[in-house]
């Protein structure tokens, strides 16, 4: 048997999983054997023999159909195929049957002529015999550099030992822009739509390889290009190819085109026609510049702001508190107060409120809220709006509330808490459970082990910066409960209310926090107040404003104490 080379890669093991050769669908070698016996033969995977890739719709993973030999590092000596010269009349080399087949794919005989597609016999390693094949001829200048062969079963191979170059590379000479696609049929489709300066990579996109040696061979062709449109497949391998092309060609000249619900350009042509295909290419968008936001990127947000003003912040459902404070996600709130003032309890009240109003789920990293079942019981009481009794266990209400708490509140329990481990677990909970809030309670029990500095201010800033990055990246609202280290008494011997500057590294806390809240208990009047120490944006609240509450023992809920409010005038933004 001849050495098998498909798409420019030398095959070590052809069809390594012994799948049904030539079939477009079949079992998945990664997950089918683990499924129930009745489902083990289910055709859950799609095979792309042209690219040597498979994709499973059950486990959502991709796999290689073949294994490939490692290329040597010695300088390659290329051979060139013997074929018709470039001035051959190619229509004469195509049978009526082949021409008719191309018509079913939306490709006219004129396009086949223009792209110099031919037909003839060729031995195919996949079938082990000579087949009548379509030949996609790769020219560079007037020289035939390579040929890709395709038989009727959609088996492919490149000419063994030939240099790999872009298909149709001659077409982009003299143009200020070009289009790169992932297959010869896509080049034909774009040509059909009037885009004659389209080229294709010779071997599609293959998982786990960024070896674009064909780009090295053709790099000079791109030096004068002001715009390079990438119109590759939308799957994992296609996106990896896109990323590498951007890296190699430069993001400043690359534009991205997509084909909506279609796999590629040829499928889009068949489904929507030439005009729509042309629009997909002409409407390509530039690659977003890293760490740069343009007007176009946020135009919708700007338009909404002009029409409606500031976006209303999220509220917890406590009438007096909602008048003085609200927030956005992607931010973090610092909550402080003297010990036993109700900081953690009030944060619990806030996240239960956000859950009731918006369905937000919360994760708690709370080393001091132990044992965990007692904290879970607090959340259950607030959700229950009362104290469940032993007679309630197993009732419909008990099961309903328990199921709700189980689905909406998650406790991060670790032997040793670090900021890195908490944020990593938080990211996992975003992806797997969809959390919208993360509570770090308290700050001093969850250390940042990566920060080696002894400078308190620098440590604090690095700590809070990591929290801010996490909040923005995952659009999560983070609560950081921080105990004050400085507590002073007034002339009457009462402990004065702490501020954000009372926290160790206080200046950094005030500067970095989006919002700051003080929870302070008035033991004499048996009330609790929440004071706004900072709001970053004026539309979200009022600095130094207060909301007063009575604490209800059975439910553990904070009940607005409206009588304690001296000034109940509407806020300026209301």
C-alpha cells in the first residue's frame, strides 16, 4: 500500500478508530462505549473525511480521524505533479456528470473553467484503488505546484511530496484585499458570487496544529494587502486556524466574515444565493483590537443612554435601602462594620433580595460562617420568611424552599482558603451554575498568596484589582466583607462608626471599591442601620445616606424602620 497523505499531512494510522469509512455520521469513539447499551450504536458524531476531523453532538468534543507522522526537520525537496499546462481548455476535461454535480452545489461550468478544475483517474488510499476524481489544480504563476484529488465518496488527498500553497493564489495579485476560506469548494462559491480574489488553505483546519507552512511559501502575496477577510468554518478547528492566521498576518489588516447558520461559504450559497453570500463577505467586521474599545463597539449602549438616560441599578427589595443604593453587576462592594454588627447577615439579606428580584445565584466563600449548615439555615429562614419548625420537615413548603436554596446558593468549603482558589472556584460556578454574586467573607481570612509584598497598601490594591478583574470578566457582583482594624470611642465611651479608612490599607479600599457600605448596630434602640460610604456613580445612590432597620428574629430578615428616617424626600435621580 502506498504511503497515505491527506490534506498535506502524512498519515501514520488511517481511520484510527475503525469507523464506517466514507460515512458522514456514526458513533463517537470518545463517548459511545460509555453510553447505555441501547445508545452505544447511536449516530451521535459527524465525520469530515476531507479535514480528518470528527465532532460528537453528545459529548461536544472533537477528535482526529487519523494519526499523523511527525515531520522531520531537514530541508524539504518538493516534487511537482505532471498535469495539463495552465492554458489548457479545462471544460474539455470535465464530463457532463461532473459538471451536473457541481451545478447541484451552485457552481456553474464557467466558474469551473475560470478556476481550472479538471477530472481524471487517480489511485486513492482510502479505497485502495484507482477512482475517477475531481482535480483542484494549484497554480503559482504559470507553474502547477500541487493537486488536490476528490473522489465520489468525499475522500481527499494532495499530491504526495508537492509544496503546499494556497489554492487560487494567483487570483489575489494586484488586489488590495483578499478572502481566505477553508476549502476549494468555498473558493468556487465565492467566485460564483463575484468575488474572484478568494483563496483556500490547502489542508483545511486540523486540531492541535498551527503549522501553516503554506503561509511561509506565500507570505509575499500578502505584503500589499490592506484588508484580509477570514471566512473560515465556525467549528473549533476553524476558529483555531482563524486565530493563528490573525497572529501571523496581523490583527490590524484582518476582518472576520461568518455564515450564520451555515458551515461554510458553499453551504451558504446553496441556501441563500449569490447576493446574500456577497453581502456576508462585504459586511465583514474588523478584528477587535485588544484592550481598545471603539465607538462602534459600544454604539448600542450609547444610543440607549441618549434615549433613556442612566440605566437603573439593581435593587434588593428593601424600600428604604433601595432609595439610597443600587448597583450594577461587574462591580464589587466593600461591606464593613464593627464585630457582631450584622455585616454578614445584611449581605445575606442583599443576595436573597437579588435572587427574589432577578433570579441571581450566589456563591459564598465564608470561613467564619461555620458550620456550613447553620449559614444555609440562615438563608433558608430568609427565603422562608420565618423560622421553619421540625413539623415543617418534609412538607411541600419545606421541599420547595430546600430545592430553591439548593439551586441558588453554593458554599465554597476549603481546608485552606486563598484568593486564587476562591476566584478559580467562582469561575467554575459561573460556567456550571450561572452564579451572579460572589461573597468573600471576611477579607482577612482569604489571603492572596501570590502577593509577596510587605507593603499593606500595595497588597490591598493587588488583592482588590484581582477581584475587580474577576467581576468584570464574568459580570459578577462581588461582596467583600472587611473588618475594621481601627476602632475609636467617643467622649461617652461609645464605639464610633468605622469608615472605609478604618480597614487595614484603608485608602486603597476607598479608592478601589465601586461601593462601600457600613452596617452598624444600635444596641440601645435595637435597630440596625446601613450607611452608604461610597457609590462610584451618582445615579446609583447617595454618599452618607442611611437606611434603618428592625431585625426580625424568626426570619432573620431586616425590616425597614421608616420612622428612623429624618429626611424622606425623593433623591435627585428618582
